[in-house]
């Protein structure tokens, strides 16, 4: 699959922890194009896993997103984004700047998400957290268009995630 992105877009990665969002972002985008909730937590707390830093992290992320979209810079939001209210905050910023919103859904099977999570060296979440994120992710694709995403790209297995290419069009 070749994911087609407008040159100035907000690209929202959506999927449970461990589905490869940050790996995908690092492979296809400049480091400066990616705003990750983990990096923002680290910026304020010196720890990407410090959940107490979440509110500050997202405030920073939203601020940086707005400044980038105002300049027409393509920006990738690397967070789980499985909750509609979290996406609504991002979509409002894109709308304010007249920028297209694109979703890339990391719709991997639950067993793969659980295995990946358990095998991680950097962070292992309780499996109930992965189950919850997976259930939210699995029910979101039909709603994404109505929420305001212009296009939705669904990666349904690990092979599709690693084989996906990204192309940009327009200026
Ligand atoms: P990531 O750290 O890329 O996942 O990969 P993520 O979606 O961004 O996770 P959160 O939301 O920040 O928690 C998670 C693990 O899966 C492996 C990586 O090496 C990492 O340990 N991985 C990633 C693979 O095994 N294959 C892949 O194609 C991508
Ligand atoms: Mg990540």
C-alpha cells in the first residue's frame, strides 16, 4: 500500500501501544515532522513514561501542532489516538488552519499487540490496557470520516505496516 499524503497535512497515527507507530514515523518522516506524546512527556519530566506529565505533554503537542500547521508544515501526531475525544482536539486544530487531516490506523490483531507489548524492552503496559486500546481502535474506523478525517489508511497486519510506502502530493 502506498499512503498518499497532501504536502501540508496533519497525519494522525492511531493504534494500541506496540503496534509500531513510532517505528513507522521514524522510517517515513523527518524527526522534526513527528510530534510524539512520549517525547513531550520526556521534555517536561525527563521520562517518556511519566503519566503525570500527560496533560502538559498534550498541551505542548497541541501548541507545536498549531504552529507547524500555520506554516503549512506536514505534521505527524504519534500517540495512541484511540479515543474520539483525543482526536477531536487534533481535528479542531487542523480545521482552524484549513489543513487536511489523514488517519493511519495500525489495526493489528489483538494477539500481535499483546505479544509485541510483552516483548518490549522500553515499556510494558498491563495487558488490560492493550485490550482496552485495541477495542477502542477496532471500533473507530467507521467513525473517522464523520469526525473530519479526509482519508483513512488502514494497516491490517504487521506485514502491511512494514511494507507500506508513503508518497506526498501537491505543494
Ligand atoms: P513502537 O515503539 O514503534 O510502537 O514499536 P508504538 O506504536 O510507537 O508504541 P507506543 O504507542 O509508543 O507504546 C513497539 C515494539 O514493536 C517492535 C519495536 O521494536 C518495539 O519494540 N516492532 C515495531 C516490531 O517488532 N516490528 C515492527 O514492524 C515495528
Ligand atoms: Mg511510540
